[in-house]
């Protein structure tokens, strides 16, 4: 009897935390891209901040009328798309955990997609920072900055891909066990 009560308490705690995470991830999914684009549109000053670097007004040859604003909006938009995919995948992961679907192929796929998106976000950020540094460079010496985000996203992505593979193996073993029984 005591085990059932404890088990029910844990179940309701898991349900609560999963629902909370789903809500937080949904709010972040909707608000982060919107806030980023608003921040770019309202930006003032001599430079516009990007994911990891800055786009200076001297670099006006990138696009049409207001190149720094347009270019910044496009660059941030593509980064936000990748980040939104990650947030959506994590939201679905918590939704499946709440409903008790932990060892499924969809769960494995979602974790793998999240990992590959983290890797893509790292590569995208490094590439954009490098391109902006090269375009802004007027002399032979180019300053290039790598941010902490550039360095953290890649190992997190690799870790998630590895975890998805381990979860895939566990799912296969669970399915084999169910067939034997």
C-alpha cells in the first residue's frame, strides 16, 4: 500500500514538472524569435548585435537599403529557426515522458534531431561570425571572435546524438523483451 502512494506521488510530480517544462518551452518557442526580431528593428547605435558577433554600419555593402538591419534580421532568423526546432523537439520529449512513452522510436528521433540541431547551430554561428569578420576586415589583419555559445553547442549536440543512440538500443532491447514474453 505504501509503495502505491509513493508511486502515485512520484507520478504526479513527474506530470507537474513535464507540464511546466512543456509550458516554458512553448512560451520560449513563441517569444524568442519575436523578441529577437523586435530587438533588431528597435536597435540603435553604431552596431547591431548578432548571435555571437556584431555587424557594424561600415559593412553597408551586404544588402539593400538598410543592410545592417536586414542582414542582421535574416541571420538571426535562421539561427532562431534552428533554435525553435530544438525547443519544439524538447517540448515533444517532455510531452511523451508525461504520457509514459519513453522508449519509443519517436523519442529517439526527437533526441537525435535536437542533437543534430545543436551541432548545426554551432557550425552556423561559427560560420556567420567568420564571414562577418572577413567582410568587416578592411586591412590584412582580421579579428575573429569565438563565443562561448559556439563552443558549447557542439559538444551538447554530440552528447544528445550519443544519448539518442543509447536510447535507440534500449528501445530495441525493450521491444525484443516484449516479443519474448
